[in-house]
């Protein structure tokens, strides 16, 4: 649906009318118009304004089924039939507008007495989808045409990646037919900031409309999507109204995702998948895949990638000189154009910058300009941070602080060294050394396999080995389907979801622990996907030592593709005591020597038992101790004030030496947190 505001001009009226009679006339005409009023219900129309010698009309039309010339003729016929006093009526100006602008015009028209019910027109067209707390939406229409030369100039101005330039070449290719038949491709924008994505879209949509790849220039940008945003009619109405136009799905910064697949968003992802698959032929999709905060982007893209043909466009980067030019270009859009010297004081390192890095530095510079050049009373004022900063640790430092795991720590050092060598080879123009980082983690429950996998993903991201650094954790139920052909699809989806990060397959031997052959299908697909995603996914198989050895012996093709076999040994009593102390330290709990001795005596008793829980048992022992401490403090006689020291101090009697290690929570993974 394309929305227009038409300005109709006329030469003369047979007789002058006052404003009150004009309002009555327009209201009377509007009663015969409205939603789906003409051209076999494919055109909607409402008069929203009148001035001396001009009349404003809003029109909504389905340009896939009717030609604009027919829509224009219908509008003129309406005036000829219902307002014959106007002579020489013609369309002076046509402006594409957003539904937001449409509602504003209708509201103003109601205030002028031109329409009786402003909401009915918008609601009948199903574009009253703005006041919904489950998401936010912003809209924009673009100016066209955009020539090939100007598109390329703007692309180079934002330091566009080669993938962006190549797509512009395809859009402007002469062999393409200039007529809208549907969307041959959709776009996945891999960027570091929303601003970078918006600049790409600001070029792509006008370029596509110029080449008749879209019916309209409107863009519907959906963001801040809540976990309750499923089965929402308003969301479906956005996709429906955007036929012939574009929808941008910003999947970052959604609560609760933070890179990992969250069950809270499964319904949201499934619902958006249904809508995308339903509307993708006529509604152009942009997926914002933030490398800093992907939200549920990877999950959704993995779901729809089999249906849509996605063009991946990456964020650009530029030399030091190009970065200076881009910074100056950003500043020229404001009242504070930056000189070259000013930019060099901000871009202090002579290196390659990404588009989002320049934008971030520019935003900081602009804030300073406001305080030093405009609101000078704030010069030198330091803003006090009102929110408490979260304690964050470098993932490498967290790994080093973990108890034991010396071989794993050594391996991480090797990988970091290799990454640095690869970086030097690239700078020297030497060919890249192909390496595989797929791994096997063998160990009993509670030996920190999952914790290490999560940290490893973050470390590899920081060192430039992986682009995103998320860890997708799956088990048998996530990979092996119930029906023929579904397993391969499930495995492929998880690999796509894990791109740029780690795919952690827990209890991998469970994939083939049944009588049917779906597990074999999963293994075969995993082997194939490991090759397909050799550069952008690190696969880690984890499980019990003996079962993992048996699993590998049965799958030689899989075994040959795994570079590192790492054992996570059970902890001894001393290590368990250190883990207990580390967990207590994270909660600011004070342990006396007597408490440490009692804990170590408990650990000595249970460490030899099979499946004693390792780090999980240490966590359970601490949690039980905190519960007993709370009971001890509140059950004492008297009403003495409880001190901070009391709350933070554990005593020997708080430690339950009779805690059953077999009651350890089997579902909890790792011992950090």
C-alpha cells in the first residue's frame, strides 16, 4: 500500500464560498469516500485540506494491481462529480507520505470539520499500529530518483564495504527489467551500529526505487521488540501495509537475548518467521545484524535463510585519510563543520577505522561542541553517572582466575598467539594459514566445560578470530528431529545461528543413542556444516570422557575434523575448596580459616565418589550455607540490629556436612556466576 498527499490546484470557482460552507462541502464529499472506495476497492481517498486555489487529498493505493494514472483519473473524476464548481482541477504535486503523516493530516482535517471520524479511515486501512508497547516503529519516505553516479558517491562517502558496492552494481545493471515483479533478494546488514545500518538503507531504498525494484520509497523500521510480541495483529498489519515497500527488523538490544538463544523469544522468532515467509515476495526485508549486540538476529536469520535469498552487506572501513573525510562529512550535516586539524585531534591513531568507529568518535566530539560552542556554561562540567556501573571482567582474565584447567589456559594462549601471527601475515601481504579450531571437551559434570566454552567465544571475538563471540548451546533435542529430512534443516539452522561464534554441542553422543537413523543424519550434516562454516564457526563437542571416546571411535569422519581434544579432570579437595572460596568472594562473603578447613574435610570425603558434581557441589554447598546462615541470624533471641559484617560472614555451623552430593542440580552448567 502506497500513501500519497496530493495537492490539487484549480483555476476558479463559479462562486465564492466561506470557510464554513467549504468545510460542509468537504465533509459531505468525504462521506462518499474513505477506505477502499474506488477502483474495485484498490484505492482509498479522503480530502484533508483546502486553501485558496488548492485542495489537499490523501490517497492510498495498491500500485501492484492498479496504475497510478488510473488512480489520478479517479481522483479528478471525484472532483468533477462532487465539486463541479471547481474549474480546471489538476494534480499540482504528489508527495509520498508515511502512515504517521497520514494520521496527522486526518487529525488536522477533523479539527477543520472536514472529516467526522479521523480514526476510521486509518483503522480500516489497518495502519493504526503505532501505539503498541511491544515494539517501537519509525517510518521514513525517500526522495527519488538517485542516479548511479550519486549512489556510488554516497556509498564511497560512508566508506562502504565492497559487498555494498557490488550490490549497487547489481541494482543499476542494465540487463534488469525496470518493473516491480517482487523481491529477488533481501538484505542482511552486518554492522557495528544502528547509524551505519541507517546510512546503508538511506542509499539502498532510493536506488531500488529508481530502478523500479520497489513500488514506494517508504521504510518501516521495527525495533525494541519485546518478548511478548507474538501473534500481534499490529505487526502483521505493518508487513501487509508495507507491500511494495520495505520493512527493517532491528533485532539488537532485545531484552533477555544478549547473543544466546533465549526460550523467552522462541515465540517471537517463530511469529516473525511466519510473517517474513508470508510477505517476502512483495515486502522487502532488511535484517540488522549487530556485531556488538546481535539480540535474536542470528536465530531469526537462521530460520528464514532457507526461504529468503539474503544478500549480506558488511560494514565498511577506510584508511586514515578516508576516515578523516568521513568524519568531516558527518560534521557538515550540523552547524559545527570540523576542520582537518580538529578531526586529527579526535582520530589520534593513524590506522584503518570502521564506519561505526568513526561515528562513535564523532558523537563524542559533537557532545563536546555543544558544551564548548553553544551552551558554554557547561564548559568543563563533568556529568555525574547516576547509574552504578556493572562490574565487567575481561574474559581472558576470568579464565585465568578459574581453578585448575592449566591445559585449557595454555591452549587459549596458543590460539591468541596464532591470531596475532595471522594478523601480521595479513599486514605483510602473506597468504593466510588455514587452521581448524573445532574441539572436544571431555569431562564429568561440573568441570566447567560450558563456562570455558562461553569465555572462549568472547576471547576469540576480542582477538579477532571470531566476529560476534556468542556461544550457542544445543543438545540432542535441538538437532535431531522427529521426521525424515527435518534433522538436516535443524542442524543447518543452528550453524547459521552460530556464525561468528561457538556452537557448543553438549552430550554429543546422545545424537546416536537411538534405534532410528536420524542421529546419523545429524552427524553427517554436522560434518558437512563444519566444512561449510570452517572460517566462521568453532564447534565444541562436550560430554562424559568414556562416552565421548566411544562416540569418536564410531565417527572417524568427525574425529578427523577436530583439532583439539581437551580433558577436564575432576577437581581434588584442595581445588574444590578454592572454588568454594572463589564463589564466596564473588558474593563478598567472608570465610574464616575454620570454615575453609571444614569445607575441605567435606570435599575430601566426596571427591572420590562417581559423579560427585565437582564445581556444582561447591556451589550447592555455598547456597545451602547461606540459607542456614539466614536462619541462624533471624532465629536468635533479642532484637539486636543486624550488622553488615554478620550478613557477610559464614560460620562453621552454617556448613552442612551432611549435604548429599547426589542431590546436585544436574541441569546447572559450569560454576562461574
